[in-house]
């Protein structure tokens, strides 16, 4: 028996805000499905160089709202992405109003949250970058 990873699904309350957040991470929309009978939209996003459909985040938006969506989605865990320069990406996110919950003090790992409180782990590609301000002395904000 063999298994093949397909995607990670997360439920979202504000589809446009969540798409914008994942675009800030550098992801693109790979596929969209509107289901009138089920009254939901599925948006599949992935890194642009991984559009083979095996690294997707499936954003599920229920048209009539989603009262079952917890305000703090800790039951989910987190999504993890590797990036070329963790400092540059964290700065871009901050410049666009995203809180860096766990700053990359070590030049290697950071955590942020999407508009729907989905925890996102960011990891530096290759070796950790040398410690750099303002990250080296930045405190945690909230939880991740």
C-alpha cells in the first residue's frame, strides 16, 4: 500500500484576506473550485515552483459563514514553509501588518499567524543566518 501527500486543508472566515496573506508568503493560486450546491469555495495555493499539486494549502470558505471555526485554531498545529531569507520575509510581512509571533532571533525559525489564526512556521533554507537586529532582541508576541 502506498500513500501520496495531497494537500493540507484549513477553513477560513475571510477568503480574500487569507489569499492575500499567502500571497505575501510568495504563494500563488493554483486552482479554485466554486460549489453552489454545497455553498463553499476551495482555493488551492502553493509556491510558484511547486505547482504540481503536491504542496497545496486548500483554503475552504463556507459561503454561509463558519460558526464551527474556533477563534484560536490550535487544534490544527501549523503549516511550515522554507524560505530563501527569513529576515527579508519577516520584514515584508511586518510591513504589511502581520505580527511576528516568534521572531527569527536565531536566523532560522519564525512563527506568524494568518488572518484566521492559522499558525505558520517559517524556516531558513540551508544554514541559519547570523543574528541580526531588530530580530535578535525582539520578544515573542502572543503565541504560535
